[in-house]
């Protein structure tokens, strides 16, 4: 459970995510609209399950998840929204956000359900969720190009390059988190992120 100051900072970051989601709606960017909604729901799910606002995700974790939206808010005042990032910058923001929200989602499932998962299985499940989202993202991009005449997926080869690079990126992020978690108690890390949970 966080103190009042930490809770207020977390709520401020969620407000930034909501604002970034609204900007994405204005710019007709469905990917960031979906990510904003997913991140917001994830942030508040522990609150809903425990009926305690102080169980909102900690500010430092929300800052990682919301970093693209924070950059978007800063860029808004300089007429530079996240959708105008270079391809490399956009790719890093996308896979980072997807992986972080996937990881938090799996930690919440582990903490607030009767599903039994150790550290390795939790990270692996987060990676699989991350890859699943990337696959759905590609399918939606493809049909979006057909329906709206856009060019988000120029060719199958381009998408395969994107998917391969994103897979490598996901493996690297998984290894980094696994390495970090070796230095601390996994239960303590989970409690810091999503509370101690309600499992028996």
C-alpha cells in the first residue's frame, strides 16, 4: 500500500495517460487509444479488487508504462505528438509500452487470482501476451490499410522485419526484468507493484 503522496503522483500520471489517450483519439491513432485504455484499466484494477485507492500501481511503474504519453503531453505544447515520432522512436515506444502493460497485467493476475505462477512463468506469460498483442496489432493494421487506404503495413516483408525486431526486443526486456528480479524477493517486488493480493 502506498502513502498519500505516492498515490497522488500515481493519479497524476494516470491523468496524463488519459490526456494522451484523448490526443490519440483526436489524431485518429487507434493503437495509442487502445494502449491508453489498457494502461488506465490496469492501473485501477488493484483499486477495484481491494476497494482501496492506495493500491493503485506505484508512480515509478506507471511512469514507465506512461512514458510515451508523458512525452506526448510535453510534445503537445511544442506541436509534436507521439504519432509524429520517427519509425525507430515510435517502435521503441510501442514495444516498451506493450511489454510493460503486459507484465503488469500478468502480475495482477498472479496476485489477485488463484493462478499459481513462479517468477519464470510470470515473465514468460507476459512475453507471450506481448507477442499476442503484437500479432493482433499487425492484423488490425493490415485490415486498417484496406479499409482506410493507409500504408501502415507496406508489405509482408516489412511486417516480418517489424515482428522479428519486436520479438528480439521482447526477449531483451524479459531478460532484463528476470535479471533484476534475481536481486530481490519476487514476492516483495510483486507486493510493491500491485499490493500483496488476495490469494489464499
